[in-house]
C-alpha cells in the first residue's frame, strides 16, 4: 500500500481507482470532484504531521495512519461493495514508492529513478 503525505495526494490516487466515495462514519457521499475539494480543505485545516500518512486501498478507500500502524479508514468506496480493509498498516518490504510521482523504487535508494526526487 502506498503512503501519501497529504490527503489530497491520497485523493488524487483514489479517484483513479473509484468514481464515488462515502464518508466512513456517515452516509454522506462524494463524487471525485467533491472528494478532491474536501481533501484540500482537510490538508489546509489539519495537516498530517511527520509520523502520519494516508493510504489508499486497491479499491480506492482512503485511510489515515497516525502512528504508522493502525489505519483509520476515512473514506470508503461508494460502489456498495465492502472491501476487506486492513486495520493495520503493513509496509511492503520489497517495494517502496516515490512520494512525488508514485514510481516504485528499490529500498535504500536515495533518488527516485523516474522523477529524480531525493528520498
Ligand atoms: Zn518519483
């Protein structure tokens, strides 16, 4: 699962996987446009600190990982299909992802081979 430093980055990824979302704790529904806008507002009001990050499930659900372990799923996909979402974050030991472009990079790499961002 990829890590994202801001909710907006996570939302940009999520909208490539799903077209509609719902808030995990209410029935409120969001389309891709409203999801991106609420993510931008959230980042401005409550930016994640250094130890926290957002994750996106394969189906497009967005979770917040405050301590690097437990995932608090914020947005679920609006497809009606309940995904099996993990409650714990498990870093993939083999593949890391560039925080800028999302390209997979080998563990220990100092720069992203795709966009050149220092890691
Ligand atoms: Zn990159």
